[in-house]
């Protein structure tokens, strides 16, 4: 009999979203009337249709594939040059950040990249993750055998957790301990926090001191509304030596179902071998793509390219303004209801302290029963998320306004 990957057995059974779905299903079965007016502010998925520029570009690309003269088969494994250069130009060089076209690797999304990137990193790496955090960083490491078993509070042995609390503004300082690989995500899911230039500089300094690698997830970069908030880890020039950035078209262009994202892998990022040689990661990443992937479909890459056209940019901006309008309404309503609120200014998530020391799940149940609103319990994102809930602004305006009204009944 074949052997299975036992690391999967270490994963926590009661994973967040299935448990949310179970509780919602049970409630709806028992309360059909309430079920009809249920509003979901839970899972972080977009709700609004795709930008017209992307739709037109994808239609045109599909049509090209239907004619001998314009047909294309396999494309470059790291993505078409037209898309890589649009990304490098608009997202980086236009902002005075030095990134070459061939340092961009197009993928089917950032969640996927979180798993793929572990392919080129050694098993010996000590991992540090913020707590609370996007669960994918931890689970992909557990699956790859880079943790011990989980303890009672759901934390895994061997992983260094960086507490994100109201006291540190949900931006952890670099720890005294050594780590080889540090995950950072700003603007943050779930807390909505952003890191300042100074705070990111301290992380870059830590990485250089410890010869660590930063994995910087900037999925919500487009939601930054305040000036002086860095849009990229490469806004700190020394990060070219010690950081990989993950980006996605899911949240700015509504591509959660279309699937497209990218990594930025500077050629200057080095990692070591067991016997102390220092080698660039870029060729390994290139090799990983050419061996294991044939990149993303041509129509999708044309759709992503169109998000950088003048119309595409305007349409993305309107989508983001829509969601951030919701965030403002929800944030205001929660504050009005007497709750302590965080986030929702540079990110589409509002991070709310539960009242009366309720646990996250108690608050989840209360909002489900009394308001018929589904939120995400903070404890599902890590031990430090206990006592918080996440309200997502991904919704119609009508629903956001209705949730705001219901919050006043708390
Ligand atoms: C939504 C999200 C992503 C994007 O994931 P895709 O796989 O590109 O859809 C990445 N990181 C975080 C923290 C997210 O919330």
C-alpha cells in the first residue's frame, strides 16, 4: 500500500470556514424565516462583476485562439512578456522601484504561490508568522512537514508566532529570536492593519541581520487610501536583497474566480545551502515554473493586462471605492454600536473587539441569531485573534447598509 503524507494529519480538523458553514447551515435549517434575511460578511471573496476592460480583453483573446493566424499554444512558463512588463512598469518602475520584467512570475493566484514557493526553500528553515494570520501560510508549511504537531490552542510546535495585538497596532516588531523565513501581510487580512515605512524598514533590517527571507503578501495593496503607507516591500530598497513579494489580481480586479497573481523574485535574493554556499533563488524559481507549470491561460493573462489600461485602472478604482465605501459604513456603524473597531481604512476588513469579553465564536453565534449576519470569528486566524471578529466589506452597498442598521440593535 502507498504511504500518505502524514503531515496532512497534523492539520487542525475544525478548519475555520467549514465550521462557519456548518453553524450557518444548522441555524438556517432551524430558522427558515431568519435564513431568508441572512447577510454574509464572512469569507473574503469579492461580490461585484469583473471590470469591463478585462471582459473585453478576455473575449478578444478567446477569439484569437479560434483562428489559425492568431492561435497560440503553450506560452512562456513564467507568463507572457506583455503582462510581466505591464506589471513591472506600472506597479514598480512607475513608483521608482527597480524591478525587471524577468523578476515577475505570473501565477494562478497568491494562495497557490504560498504553497509553490516552499518547493524552493529548505526543510531546515525556521518559520515566523504573525498571529492572527491568513491561515494559508501556516497550513502550507504544516503540509510540507515544516512544523511539529498542533497544541491545544491550535498553534503548531516549531513555528514562531508573532503576536499582533491592539497594543502593537497589529503590526509585530521583529522578535529577539532567529527566524529564517518570515511571512508579512500588509494591508493585513484579517486585521486591516498597515505597516509604516519605518516598521517595514525594521523588518528588512532584521532580515539582513539574520540573513532571513521575508515573504511579503501585498494582496490588498490597491486598498491603501492613506498617503505614506508603503505599497510594496520593495519601497525599502534593501528589500531587494531579502524579500519576495506576492501579489494578486483577486482583490483589485475581482479575479478571485478568474485566477491570476504573481510573485516578484529579485535576482539579488540569496539563500544558503547546508554547507554554506550562497546562491540566488531566482534560477530555482524559474526552474520550478518551467518544470511544474505551463503558466496561466492566454485569455486570463490578457484580462490581467487590461487591468493596467487607462479604462481598466479606472474600473478597478471604482470597484475598490465601492468596497471601501462599504467599509466606511460598517466601521462607522460598529463604532456607533459601542464596539472597538480597527482596520477598514486601508483594507476591506473591519477587525472588531467583542463586547463583554465574549469569545469570537460566542460573538459569531450572537450575530447569527440576533442579527442574522455572518461574520468570521477572529480565533480562526490564530490564538491572538480570540476576542475579535472580522467583518468583511465585500458586499453590495444595500447589504452593507442593512448590516449597519442591524448592528445598532446589538
Ligand atoms: C485574498 C487573499 C490573497 C489572494 O489569493 P488568490 O489566490 O490570489 O485569490 C492572498 N493573500 C491574502 C492574505 C488574501 O486575503
